[in-house]
C-alpha cells in the first residue's frame, strides 16, 4: 500500500500511526481496571486485533459481511471493530438500550453473522431473539461465566467467549497473516465501513450505510477546521461508540491524529474520571454542560454572603473579558488584572474539576443553549459546537477555535455544500461552502440541505426512504430548519417539530424550550400547541433542586401518577416561567403546563437512543393530560 493511500480507510489509520507517527510501544488506549488506570500500547492492541481477524478469516468471514456489536465503550469494542474492519467486514452497532424487538429487526435487516455482547444483560436480550435470526452464526459474550445463561436456551447459533476467541485467533495469526493483509489492502474507500441504525423520532429503524471515504474524509476535514488537536492529546470517551458522533469525533479523530483515548467508567463516575485522566479534549452533549453549569451556579451562590458576591463578580468580569476578546478589542490593564484575580479565586477551581487540562469540549447531538455556551466562555473553557446527522458521517459544520459565535454551530467544513431551501416553494436561497465563508453573511431561514463527501450511501434495503431523503440533484434533506448568521450555520429546529398554532403562526420548539431551560428549577421542557390557540408544555423539574426545596425523598418520584399535581410546586415553577416568558413573543409563551414526575425514558419508548423525544408517541400516550391543559386555566399567563 502506497504512503499516499495509507489513510483512506478506517483500518489503515492505526497502521499509519505505527508506521509513521508512534512506535508500537506507545500508549493507544487507557481504561480503569478495579482502582487503577491501565494503559494499552499499540503493539498490545494490534496483537489482539490480528488475533480476532485471524479467527474471522478462519470461520469464513469475507468482505461485506455484517458483524454486530452491542457493548459498552472500552478496549474490547476497539479490538473487535478494528479486526472486522481490516478483513472487510461491516460494523453493525446496536444501541445497548434498544428493545429485543428492535435488536431482532436490526440483526435480520443487516443479515449480521456474529454479535458480540458486552455484559450479561445484553447477552440475555440476544438469547431471547437469536433463533429468530437465521443469518446469525455466532454469539460472543465478552465476559466470564456466561454458560449459566445458556441452560434454558437451545440455540441454533454457536457461542464462543471473546477471551477464547482471542486465544484461538492467536494460534492462527501465523497461518492467516498474509490473508489478513490482503483483505485490508483490498478495501476501497467506497466500500461500506459501518451500518448505524437510526429510527429518528418515528418509524422503523433505518440502517445508514457509511463508507470508509465518508468516515475518513469527515475526520480529515474536521481536523482542518480544528487544527489544535495534537498527537500528544488525551481524549476521554464516555458517549456511546454505537453513535456516529463519538465514533467519529473521538475514536476516529484519535486514530487520525495519533491521540490517546481513555474510557470513562460511565456518566455517574465521569467527574471522578475527568479529575484522574486530566483530558485535553472531550466530546459531550448539551445536557452534560447544562448540569455542570447548574452545579457550578449552585455551589457558587448557595452559601450567600461574600463567597456568592465573589463568584458573581468573577462571572461578570469573565463576561466582559470574553466580549472584549471576541470583538477584537484590547481588554485593558484593569480588566486584565481583574480577570487574573477572577481566574485565581473562581475559574481555576471549576477547571480543576475537569482535570485542569481541557483545551476544548466539543458539543453535539443537540442544540446547546446560547447562555450555556457563553457561561463556559466566561470561565475560559472553550466549548465548540458541531452539527450533522448520522446520514452525514456526521460533521457538516463545527465552530472554529478562533471565531466563536454563540448560538451557531460554526463554519461549513471543507469539501461539501450546504444550502438553505424554502420549505414550501423549494427555492434554494443560498449555497455555502467552506471557501465562500464571509463573517457578515446572513441568509433567510429554511430547510438545511447538504451534498458532498459526507453524505451516506443510502439506507440499507430501503430505496424509497433513500430517494425521499436524497433528491435527484444529490441534496440530502436534513429535516432541520436553519439559516446562516455571521457566516456560521445556525439551527432553528427540526422540521417535524415545528408547531403551527390555530392562527397560522410557526413556532419552533427548541429555542422556546431553551429559554425556559435557563431556570435552575427546570431540567426539561416539551412544548405543545400544534393547531391550538396557545402554547402549553410538560415541564420536567430539576430533581435535586425540587427535593431540596420541598424536602422530598426518592419515593416521591416512584409514585405511579406520571404528573405532579402539588399546587405549591406548580406555583414555584410558575414564578420562573412567567419571568422567562418575557423573553419570548406572546404567541411562543407557555400559558399552562403539567409537571412530569420523571423524565421521558427510552425504556418506555418515549425518546430515541440519542435522547430526542418521540413527539407522536408522547402526544398519543398523554393525550388525556394534554386535553386537560387546554380545558384548564392558563396558569402561567
């Protein structure tokens, strides 16, 4: 394989790093085993990868075969993925939270020949549906003591533990190494690399077909846009690798740039892991940043007195300093001195909780409220926003490090075209590229459409759905509404989310919901009001804040009634809702609401694996409650 083509497919990336960037003894992965962080070198990882590939070759896996993964983030995911990729297999990742029905559908739709299961819970799910999946040859538990779960199941597929698979594969490397190398070198950039199933907010799961070129080129141009990623950086991974955002923005970026990848132990231990790993880069979702903001505000102000005054003073200085720098002005000696003091007294303490070494955090998977981005900017923590879909590999736009416009998702990445199209007439208002960027450019609002190297090959086995998404001119219709603002792409909402009130006014829920999410009392908002005279909502209160305010224990949240009817709690929330409503147009304001006892859940089918509410499901399930909202008085009016 020539040097020029060594980084054009996913399995070529790790070989390039070893041949041209790092020695094979260099640390590639890190994870926690009991109480200690264990580093894994490239050599150790490559040995395991080749052993698994040798086993694949031995059982007859060939180019184009689908191999499924349903497991948590960790070294085993990387070994298995790299091993199947280098023999030409197609990674078919399945969200661990999916139902057995969806798992069965995906295994059959993809024709997956194997599936690796990361823990007993996932293994039991697969055992329930395995005999309904005729293409499934092997089930691979990646944990010990799996035999006890087989006692009540008579399976058509074989079962082999991941540990045993690697042991067998290790003995086969010598026999199959040449075949592995030939298979890896035969992979074309246009070949399928992975299938990622996405159901969106409605419908049957669709297998998004992404090629090696889709994924590798997406990483390359993203690094052009964010040139500060270095081979000495450490990434902390906690978002699921079954989702394209984490796979591209952490896993593949690390493989392309030569950075180290450490695996968090889960969301509940993330803060502890950040302090231990001291990452330079971390990808996150808006909700995590909102929680960090809420906790920082609570810790900084709850004590009152001098401590609270210092905290609020520091935030004000941080805001003034940020604005001065963003506008290209000189901060001035006095402001710089004040900022240095604010850094010492307040900002450094908050940064220590993230490990103290963060260069950037990249937010994706949803809209980041403008005030949250500004808060982190005030602290001196750089949060970049990115935008894209599974169908776009995913990155279409990302914030430039030196040019931050809060409330936007940044500049279009190189090599693609992004257009804004009139929703009704289909007129294209503007087509923008990386090269056409102008800092003062603004456009009208419409649907965001895209074409270029990031666009998927299509949906597996679904030509009609593919044709409905990618038109005859090769524009992929994202279903997102937006515009260009100061040259950057700005997302307004999802086309399917748009509410049209009884008077014909278009209301995009996301910016309205984000306004109310400024309240520390509120964790979630689900806006209602399509074809209605006014807007109502389901409000999800911030659990810890609610408990502290009203002295509630966990049994309160275990009540079978999905809604909280307590008048004192409603009055308490109404105070903030009325105050924040002043920031909105009258037709956007919440006039009545019900308090949802617990957040919408994936287990109940109310949200997608990427945490987006399924509007039709929610509106049908809580139809009676919605009617009550419009029958009652406008409590927040």
